[in-house]
C-alpha cells in the first residue's frame, strides 16, 4: 500500500517535470495546453454541480485507477 502511494507520488512528479520540459521546448503547444485545461476545468465544475464534491473526487480517483491499472504495455 505504501509502495503504491510512493509510486503514485513519483509518477505525478515525473508527469509534471516532463510536462514543464515539453512546454519549455515547444512554446507552440502552450495554446493547446491552455485549451485542454479549460475543458478539464469545465468538466470538473459540471461534475461538482451535478454530483457533489465527494462523488467527483471519487470519480477522479477511479479514472486514475482504471488508466493506471491498464496492462496494455
């Protein structure tokens, strides 16, 4: 369990570092990133209104678990 959480924290850190490097190296991607962030925030706000805070939080965790446990590789 602790190993899972450490792996999760390291994966988030790696995602953030790689994302910042990509945005620094390719400045033309920044508008696309801003557009994607706008859509994600809009979906989050709609989910908060429709389902509430706790259910939205659980949905986000469930999405991460589903994508994280995919064995396609």
